């Protein structure tokens, strides 16, 4: 339980039964939060490394003297700055009410909760009530902030903005964000925080490939192993806005929230809006620590992920790049039988199994088995899986409909649309309006029927287009209600079938975020199985999700997206690091490749306990290499990779400086996987496996490396010897 500051500070507001302190300090093992309520609204004065109790004096020291030509008291950076507060940054709370737009919710009550604080504010003129919930995770120091806005007046109001605003320490200098596109997601960019605003707005209706809802602010020289960082994750899979701004007075803030269209969020009397949560993760040491804290938090705080903690993630095969739409009972059974021989544990039947779905132009919405391809239904397939000790997974895309489908012909009004406008098709499909009760019920019944009639362990829940014309049938903006309805649908499926695992896929990594994380336990980060591109995609996405939730597949030798060719040893060595899958036609593999694949699968299974629960690490290298690893929290065992990305101007790679080991322990090293089998690598292997190395040597001097070929990978296992 978080410990509120024990010496009671002055009480400043008490127009209700409960008293509100002028400030709060809440501590966890790693972090402290100081919340200032002196101006009648809560402002985050401090979120960072744990502090001893700061006292009234410490609080007062945050205040600055009057600046020339400025208000005597600087307007605070409130969690939801409103127009009346005098804040000159972007408003965090804005609404139009029957009484006008000058809303001024001021604190009326406060209650300490098990993990933090719940505050309530009320606007006496407009009847707007705001609830702030703050929770500080005791072990990881992750801060969760969430707000709700309720309309307690007699008239409707329009909410324009409800974005959580956090003051930043002035020593953070840079903002690290993500960009990308289909097939190349989670590229990191890095900008300095200076005059002006870093603003990312996502209007795609899903968390998107180009602007996933996460960013970090860091000190100037922040690397994997030095520097200070606060990472932000917005728990939302729809439209959003993320802003980092330096004000003219030098103060900085980050603001994250949902993005509304005009008149999108109308609150009738009695209705309320709940903002998505904003999670903040602080580390005063390095990027690695913030990533590890976030992963530990995800593993514990999100039920769908936590539920999997004791279940090994099965190695799976997916039919998509193996056969695309060319699937039927006999070729699927042949694939299952082949997969069983390779040690694969789950078979996933991807797109093409339903209605008349022979390409991507038809049948979405018609969620019954295609009797031409599968005349006996899915039972023979599922039975074959079970005979080969495999569970069965199925692809679905519930939110979509093809114009060429029985569903659309029967219900053309079930789609999102703009009045009198030609619908914009994307991937030949339209989006169902899930806010319509009949549509929602139809989808819930369809998914329920599939899960009831078939023994399905896993759903790959896809979503293959942006929302271009997001209007409901009733003529309202759909983005907000559509995202909420998708969550409701997933929640109802999960509650009826708690053991069914759901994977979030949206044309690859278009829906990777901490909103959908409440329901899913796996993500598909990209449609590109190009092992070289995957290295940076996996690097980027690992800032958002832990390894066991990151689908990593070994694709065909020639990548279908990039045309680049890689050996199975390289592809396998890269895919090894997440939740392993195979996505290629294994019936056409050479004997040698089959043997390689089977041994990689065996190796992954042997090490997946560590891969899927350990502390993830990235190691700073020059840009022609990439290095990463995972260690047990006690540092006694680890797995590390070095990938050579491209040719370098120096002949030898720089020594490998391991991280996360115990300086005073001796380690036995083994090279457990290599895609480059040159004599140099062989000699290197003999050298490292002949002796033990102390942790301080491995971390400080580093391991001398052999010359490596571009696009090759080495994987080391390290274990401390007693
Ligand atoms: C997009 C996904 O990302 C792919 O893996 C595959 O499932 C296709 N959709 C199927 O249509």
C-alpha cells in the first residue's frame, strides 16, 4: 500500500464533509509523487525517484517569485488545466455547457485509497464534476492517473477536451516518440524539447502504425544504460493526442488524452466520461530500467497477461504466409501433421476459413465455416491438432464487413458512414458500427458460437483498416464510442471464455497499446517477417510490451514484404526472443532447414521461462550492430544476442559489454545459436566455452568478438557457477 505523507499538512479547502490537504506526498519503493492542491485544483509537482518526506518547507520551495509583467502567483500546471485557471498552455479540460464555457471545477473532497488518492472537484456554475484517481504501484513505481467528468446539471454539455497534464522536471531535454507504417512499425525518433510544441495526433480510429500512444521524455544524454527518463503510456486504442511543450516561463509539461472531433462527446444530464488512464514510468538510471519496470507492471497489473504467467507460451504455426487463402481440410491437416513433428504446440488457422472468403474482397461478417474448404467443419482440423498435442487458434476480424457479404446485403445500415457520401473502402472492406446494439449483439453471438462449438484456445483478433468516415447511423462521430464498444466486446468474450487467449493484430502493429492490454495477452507487431527489419521493430515495440506478449514469427526464406533473403538460422535467432511462431510453408523446407527449425524450437522452449519472465536489456552499440538480452532479476542467468546489421568501417566489432550480471560471480558462457558458421566464430566458441569469466570482466572490459558477417546473429547463454 502506498504511504501517504504522515505529518498532516494544512487543510485548505473544506466545502464538503471531507477535508482536503493542501498537498500530498505518496511514496512507493522506487518513486514518490507530490500533488499540490493549494490552488484548488490538483497539480503534479513531482513524480520521480523516491524522496524522504519533503515537509511544508520543501513544498514552498517549489514556488518561484513573481516574474516581471507576470501574475504574482504563477498559474499552476493542473492535472486538467481549465480556462479559468490562467494556464497559458493547452487546456486539459474544456467543455461547453448551458452556462457557457468558463468551467472552474475546484476540489471538494479527497480520499486516500489503497494505492493512492481519489479527489473530487465540482464546478458550482456549470454542474461539472471531475474525479481524479491517482495510483502509485508499490514495487515498480508506475503512476496511473485517470479522470472522470460527470454532468450533474439539468442540461446537456459538450466535452471538448479531457487530457491529463503532468508538469515535467526542467532537466528533461528530449522527447522520444514512435513513428512507422504498415510493415515497418515502432521506429523511434528523438527531438529536443525547446520552444514550440511536440504534438502527435492520431486520427486513424485505431492506435495506428504511425503514432502509437506512448512517448518518453529524457535527459540530454539518455542511453540504454545512463540518463533519466519518464515514459508515458496512454491506455487507449482510438484517436489520441500527445503533447510535450515548454511554456514561455520555462516550465514543461506532457499532456496525453483522447482526441475528440467537434461535438463528439456530448454528456446528457447524469452522464459521465471516463478518460483513458495515463501510465508514467520513471527511472533515474537508464532506458533499460524504465522498460523493465513497465514490463513488470504489465505482467502484474493487466489480467489477461497475468493469467498467462504460469502457462508456457506455446510455439505456434500460422497459415497466413504459409498458404494465404489457399487452405482446405486436406492441406491444413497435412500442415498440422508436419508441424507436430517439429515440436510446434499451437496451430492458428488465419484468414480464409469462412463463408466464401477466397481473397480479401469478400465475406467479412459471415462468420460461418466455408463448407467447400472444410466440408466437415473445423472438427477434423481441431481433432488432428489434439492428436499432435497442439491447441487450436482461429483468425477473426469482428469489426469489419465486406460489401460482398451476406451480412452487408442484409444490413447495409450497419456500417460507419457519412450521409450521402460514397463509402471509402480500405482493403475492400467497411467498418461495422459497433455502437448499434444489434450489430454488437450479432458479433458477440457470432464469436460466442464459434467458441462454443469449437475447441478454440486462441483468437487472432485482426482489424485491417483505419476509420476514414467514422459516422454512426444516428449521425454522430463514432471514434470514441467505437473504441469503447470494441473493448466491451472483447471484455464480454473474455468473461464468457476466460481461458481463450486473444491476440491483438491490426494489419500488423496497428493496435499495440495499454488500452487493449486489458483484454489481450499477445500482440502482432508487424506483418513484416523480414528478420533484419524485425530487429528494430522488436526493439521499438519492447518499449510498449514485454517479450512474452510480442509475437515473433519465422517467415519464409524470401520475405514476402521486402524480398530480402535470410537463412533460417538468422530468422530463427531473431524470432527466438518473443512469443515464437512459424509462418511459412514448412512442407517445402529442405532437410537441413527442418533440422535447424526443430532445434531452434527446442532451444526456445528450453529457455522460454527466462525469456518470458526476465528483465529485458538493451546494450548500446554502434549503428551497425544491435545487442540485447534478458537476465533473471538476481543476475545469475542470462541470454544475450548480438546481431550484425550491416558492414562496418572497422573490421572487428567492439567488445560485447554485458549488463545485469553480478560483478563478483563467475559465469560459464556458451554460444547457443549462431547464424554465421565461419571458422572465426567456431574458434570464438571454443575460447569462451573453455573457461569461466567474472561478471565484472564481462561488464567492464567486455567479451572480445570475432569478425561477423552482415545480417548474422550470435546468441549467448550465461550462467553463474557456484
Ligand atoms: C493482417 C494480419 O496482420 C496478417 O497477419 C493476416 O492475419 C492478414 N491480416 C489476414 O487477412
